């Protein structure tokens, strides 16, 4: 697309091959500059404005890029899709297969035939039922999409699920969450869809596709190929340990009956301690960074996204710093001191800083740039 790019073109091709090998994908496009842009590429490649798309609502883990037009969501406001919701089981924190089929059948009687089904989301503790619902939506001539933004690293490391083998036609991802690379995006699919995806990417969604990040993505993919399995296994172990430690300290961690999570993420109901907005702020003052988060039932109970009933925790970064299960106990203590004991966050902050001084090295990666380049050559 630009003159003088023959070397970066080679980097892009290397990145494509590395991503395809890591995810066992027939096709990969590494040009989307974010996960949202990757989703737009998929919407553009596989659907037309006014088509119907089925996804999770935001309080149940859906992302704003899957949102309705009236909410300003990308799918509705930008691509012009009509968004309907999948049925969700609040206790299981997952899509309800039988209720979803009933809902789809009812909506189809109203003329709302699904063109796309989107699995995945932002709050994603358990694998989604791609196998169970994929064939059903294919029988309706629907396209099965999987948004792996939050779990791409877990998928690459083989500890979560394998969407492309389970029935997904296309998988999108951002590359800076459980996949610890640069802020960027990618689309993975089957060769038969390659032309329409490439056209949707360029000229549809990108011009300059942040070429430096493509090089960073290539290196990050090498690291995930070499170290990813150990990294993601520890992420999940840490998430489960943190969930158990918080639960034992009187904090309501959802899905206790399922071991809290099978991914990197935990969802906490903190309504007996305050609301998500004020808890998020108090923990940040203690140098513990979390995210306020809507619970599936918050909207019905009159809560707002700025002051929801929940917070969301993830263990990707602390794992990358070399922390293991025993450190999750200490982190749970810091959180308890702030939200349960109502201790002054400034005092907790001092202890957090001292704790953090013991973890200054990034793990599960090459130690030097030279190692990365040598790895690329031998691959």
C-alpha cells in the first residue's frame, strides 16, 4: 500500500506465519490495530447493515463493540447491525444453550433471523458453548464468530477452548491481555474466507496499520510459542487461588460452586461493602488496580455502570511478574484490608509497594532482544 515497505512487508508475513502456527489457523490477518477494529473487520466481512447479530449484553460480559445502536455500541452504531441478546445463566456465568435456542426461535418468528452469532466477551470466566450452539446457528445459515480479546493467550496455550476447531468461522482478538503483546488486533479464520476478510481490513478498516506493532506482535507470538503454555497454566492457577483466598476472607466471588473461574478473570459481588465505583477508587489509592464491573442483574436492580455492584480482577499481569499461588494470598489480604476492613488505603499502599519490590522482572519472555531475533531466524 505504501512504497518503501518491502522490509516491513517481510515482517508482516513472518508475523502471519507465526500467528497461524500458534493458533493452528489456516488464515490470519495481523493488520487490525485493536480488538474493536478486528471485530469491525469481521462484521464487515460477514454481515451487512440491518442484518441481525446475536451476542451477550454488556452486563453479562458482552463488550461495547457488540452493543446496540441506542447504546452507542460498535455493532449497532457503526456497522448498522441489529443486535439481539443470547440467553445467560447468572449462576453459571455462561450462555444458556436451551434458553438461547428458545429465544432465537421466538425472535425468528418476528423476522429476526441471525446472520451472526458472537461468542466471547469482556467478562469471560468459563469457555462458551461453541460446540453446543455452533451447529445450530450454522443450520440457520448464520456465521459463528468468537471474540477472543481477553482469552487469546489462554487459547494459544491450550488451557481454555479451541474455537476454530469447535465450530467458529472467524476468531478476533486483541493482543495485549492474556496474549502479552503490543496494543493491536488480529483476525483468524479459514482460507475460504481469506479474501473477504482481507478486503474488509483494507481498504475497509485500516490504512497505515501501525507497522511497528506488527513487529512487536511477531516477537510476542514467538514468546507465546516458546513460553505460553507455562504462562497461561499459571494464570489460571493464580486466578483460582485468588478467588479461593478472597472467598475465605468474606468477599463474595461468583461461581464458587465451579471453582470461581477457568480463565484469568474473577467477578466479585461487593454490594455489601459498597459499589464498584467507590471500591475501584479506594483500591487504586492502595496501588491495587481493579476494574468496576456490572453484574448480570445490576441493571434490573437499578445500578449504573459508573457505580455497579461488582469489580473484575485478572491475574495476567501479576503472573507475568513471576507471582504464584502463595502471592495470591497476600494480594487477597490487601484487597480485604481495603474493602472489608475499611483500612486507610494510604497505609495499605505502603505495604503493597514493599510487596511489589520483590517482583521486578518480567517472566515468560526472552531476556534480550537478541534472543528474540535468533528465535525468529531458527523458526
